[in-house]
C-alpha cells in the first residue's frame, strides 16, 4: 500500500509542478544556427504544394533577400492563421515572427498583446504618413502600430452576367444596369427569378457570415449597432426602427419577392459555390472573391462586379483586409528584417526590379490558372504610389474578363460618395452570431416577430457581451 | 497468510510488480500529458482571467457567472437534453432489433454483416456531407427528390426549427448504430444455441425467442448503453456545426458547439474552460454511475 501511496504522491506532485511550469514562458532566440538574425514567415507554401509557381517565386525571393542582406535569414513556416491553433501557438510562443491574418483578428491580437509595435520600425524605413489614414486607424492601438496591412477590400455586388443578360439587365455597351438602392436590388432579383427561375439575390446565414454581410445593409438603413462613452463603456443601440426596416427588407426578399434560395442555412462556401454555378443572380461580396470562383469553374465571361447600392439613409460599404503582424518579443532588428521582407514580396512601397518581376509573375500565374484578372482593390496607401501604378499596368496586360462587366465596381472604389466603414469596434463576431440568428429566424419563419427579435437581440448582446468587456 | 508474512512479502511484491509498473509507464505518461494534466489545468484555469491560453489573474467564479448568466445558457442546455431525448426515442431500439435480426438470418448473413457495418467505416465528415445533400431543402435534396416522385412539395428539413434536432439525431443514429449493434450482436451470438433450439422446439417464433431468450441475456448491456449513449450524445458538437451552424436561430445549438464558439470563435477561453468544467462535472457523475452499473452487470454475468 505504501508504494502505491508514494507513487500517487509523486504523480500528483509532478502534475502540479508541470501545471505551473506551463505558465512561464521562455524567450525565443533571434539568431539561427549560422548566427544570423532571422525571422520566420507564415503562410509559406508547403514543399508538396500544387501551386509550384508560387513556391518558386517565394523561394527565389528568399534566395535574393538573403544574398542582398548577408546578415539576415528567412525561415519558412507553413502555419496559416486559424483560430483553432492561434491561441496555443501564441501562448507557447510558436507563432511565426511574421504572420498574416484578416483585419477581423486585430482585436484579438491587441488584447492578447501578440504583436510587436512597428511604429519605430516604420519610421526608420520611411513609412511615416504613407498609409491611408482610414487604414492607419484600423491598425493602430493608441500610438502603437500593430500590424502592416497588405491588402484591403470593400464590398460590392457580384453578379452573374449570363443571368443578367437573360433578365434584360445588361446595357448595350456591356456594362450592367446598376441597382441604385436596395429596392432596385429586389426589382432586379424578381426579373432574374421570373426570366431564369434562379435566385435573384442571396445572403449567407451561417458561421457569423450572415451578420458580417448584413452590417453594411443595416448601416445604409441608418442602424447604429453600438455607442461608446468616454470611459469606453459600450451600449448596444440597434433596437431601432431602422433595424426593423432593414430586417423587414430581408424578410420581404424571401417571403414577398421570393427571390432567395430555398435553403436558409448556408455558409460562405456554399454561398460562393451557389453563385459560381449560376444559381444566384447577385451576391454581396468583396471584389477579390471573383478570382476564387474558378474553383467552381465559373466561366470568366459570366463574372461581373458592380457598386454596392445605397440605402435609405446612407451610401456605405464595409471595408476590411489582410495584414501582416510581427509576433510579440521581436527585436528591433527583426522588425527591420520583416519590413524589408514585406518590401521584397511587393507589399511595401518600394518598386525594384525584383518586385516588378514578382508582380508580373503573380498576374501571369493568376491568368494561367484561369483566375479572373481585372477587378481592382482598395489601396492601403495615401496617394497613388509607383508600385500601384505598375500593378495597374501589369493587370491591364493580363486582363482576362470583359472590363465593362466590372467597370462599375472599379469606378466605385474611388467614388468618394460611398462611405467606407470598417467592422464594428468590439465584439464584432459575437454581434454577427446574434444577427445570424435573427436572419435565420426571419428566413425560416414567415411570421417572425421582427420587433421582438430585435429587442431581445439588443438586450442579449448587451448582457452577454458588451457588459463583459475585458 | 498471517500478518507477519504479509509484511515480509511487501518489498518483494514491489520488486515483482516493478516490471508491470514499467510496462504501464508509457501509457501513464501519455494519459498524463493528454488527459490528466489538461483536465486539471482546465479546471484550475477556469478560475482565471485568460489571455489566450495564458492565465493572468485569479477571478474566482467570474467565468462561471458569465457562462451561466449568458442568455443562451439554458436554451442550449435544454437543446442538449433534447438531443439526448430524441437519441433515445430514435436511436436506442434499432441496434437491438437489427442485431437480433442479423442473428436470426439463415442466408447471406456474412454479406449483410459487412453491408450493415458500412456507415461505421465512412469518415465522419463524409457522412455529414452526405446527409447535407440528403436533407438539402431545395429540389436537389435526396429526400425532396423522393417527395417529388410522390407528387409532394419540397420540405425544408433542417430549416424547420421544430424538428432540426430530430433530423440531426436521425443522421447520428445512422452513423453510429453499427458499433452498438455489434456489441449486441456478439452478446446474442454468445447465447447458447441450446436455449434457442429448446425454445424453437417448444414452438416459440422469432418474437418469442427475442423476448424470452435474447432480451434477458442482453439486458445488462442495454442498461450500460443507456448511460453510454447519454454521455456520448451530451457532447454532440460537429453535427450541428456542419449541418446547421446551430441554427435556425440557435434551435440546434448544443453545449459542445457553444463551448467551441467560446473557445475558438469568440476567443473567450476562460468561459470555454468554465463551461467545459460544468460539462465535465455532469459527465463525471454519469460516468461514476456507469462504472457502478458496469460492476453490477459484470457481477451478474
């Protein structure tokens, strides 16, 4: 019996010791085996990737970078941002030194302090005043700059050119008729439904994506989702007539106009897929999605993109993007390496021959893979930079879709009448989940009590999330 | 053996059992790293304010209060019980019946055994995608195609909030019954054929044979499976995640999926740990009950 007891005591003390050993964290070395300063870079393609073009490109960039900067080294890391693994990676300090994520995650990165402030590094590299101020606000935390934006997008309407033609919604010059407001979207949708039998318009409803895409519609109706006082206490403010009107609009699309899909539980993948295979006339989406539709074999001449319509109160769209963050605990030198590397791969504001080659092969690769080339995106920069001009030139060379099909979207990018708004500042995912629920309810229940739903959602969101901010 | 002998035997017995302990060591290490340590840490950390996976401050029951006062908590608990309820209504009896039928088969038993086991060898995600198409609420859904053949309108299946959980349970039953069925099947196979023959000579038909011969022999197993199924279904997560996202409007949200949302979507690790601990406590009570029952059943065999 005694041995058993001793063993138990030993085991349980081992349990406790290692339990608390887990709390301490070591410092990662910034020198590799050759004694060079190095950074690891995430999103690296795996050695067995089918996208060999990209692997070749990035390997070339690494070789060039290391010969141009003999004291520095780049270490590939195939990790991609994924919430399933992010926190464990972060807690065990296994994040790549430079890792990519959507803007959406910046809040989590800031609250966990999983970043190294790059404001001094940016100053050293001459980036002061270069970022678009609207973007700069999103990537800052007080005086600190959290992350380096590489791409930004804004939402517009993607439409199926084929269905538009059949519904008589194309102009003779190859541009589509642009719905001016959401009611016209409903009208257009009805025409598509009548002439082709396909859904006119759709909105996803699952995995927080319904809420995400519904927010710009709600904003255009004048909805304000939350307000902060001077102590940063947030109050939910969407229990309003505007919100009821916006939701009534969605409900009418389903029950009065009958232009939605039969399935009311669809996630983003299904949403894109149904659009790509020609089952939906119009979807609300970011411009860069058009290049992904090739995976469902959407014919290039069916892809079109136009501006987001106006709502009763505002003409507004949602903006977001992709960004590169330097993990916490990086040295100044590592920040310099990372910024230099971002410039090397064409994300900075430096146009060298190597970057030119990268941009050229990038577009060529996209065109070779039959990805749609021709839709433009928002710039992260304050003014038109050399690199943006060059990018535009090359893009025009490799265009493979009818530019008239996407003209209205490309023009809308510089239309200052359309307001740009980022995601809600706090608890955005939680808000989307709440909105997903309402949207599912009104799409599956013809007699849903919208007023009651909104009232309950507003109260729940306040009690469950906004009251628990910390 | 007297007391003196016992004492003298002790060191020798430890030496004798040393090899056993050494053999156990790898399993103990794995269990320690993968099960015991995370479980204990999870419970400890559920009392901390978590920054990602790093505990920062002891906050007492704050995480628990937030979990329980969340307006979704009781609806989600109730949903989970609904899952358990429907799983008994729909899923408990078929494995028993099928196992017995398989045993009664005279021809093609071997082939049938393989065919019936088929769902168990399919990967979980394949099954879910399969059922996604079976339940598709438009004209492309398999069930709706059948309805169309019968001249009926398409039905919205998983979109009907009243029955979403029932439909998910039907899917889970289909995917899960072969394993349970084989437990019953092997037990029934183990029943002495004398009993069957005697019953048959006495004029008992299949139903009588099932009721009076097979059922008494598997009653212990039935009892155990009640608890096993309860524990299993209580943790339901990937089915609502893939098929409905917990919808429509939370109608199929489960405790497991809520936990996943806390931990991996909203980044509320402290709350995820607190809810995990609550589920752990509920299930450990059920498990203790299971062990007690198991002992009783084994003693009776």
